[in-house]
C-alpha cells in the first residue's frame, strides 16, 4: 500500500467519525468546554451507553481526549482544528445553499413558453 493510499485512508476514517449528526452535536458541546458523558447524554438526548459508543469512535480517531478524574471521565476536543474543520464544512454548505437559492430565483424569473393556439 502506498503512502498516498494510507494518507487518504486516514482522511476517510476521520471524516467517517465526523459523519454522524450526534457526534457532530457532541463536538459542538465539547467545543464550548469539557464535559462528562452524563452531561453529553442530557444535552443530546442520548443514553449514556450510546454517548459512550460515539465518544469511543471520536477518541479512536484522535478528535476527543478523555481526562480521568476519580470515577468521572471529562472529555475535551484534542485540538481547536476539530471545530475549525466543522466550521469550514458549515461554510461550504451555506455557499451551496446560496447557489441553489440563486438558481431557483433565476428559474422563477423565466417566463414559461406558451403554446400558440391554432
């Protein structure tokens, strides 16, 4: 396997970890401050077990770090670049939405062709 293939496979793994709405929601909350699994469960409406599964995926991809404090684990983002990546994707989506809206406006301004009656 070439170095380039490995590089793209690693990219794909990180994007796969980001490809779930609830994991993105957790990243949003962890971007505000570190939190424990119970807090994330309450904020996302998921069970603690489900939150733990999602956090395991985010940890495995190096996006989230766990700091153990007694019986609690406090989770935090490993880098502000995690949030920056999400912001770039959000901006891309907004640009696409703007283009779609502009195209719809242009189509709405086109006068439909009318058939001449014979």
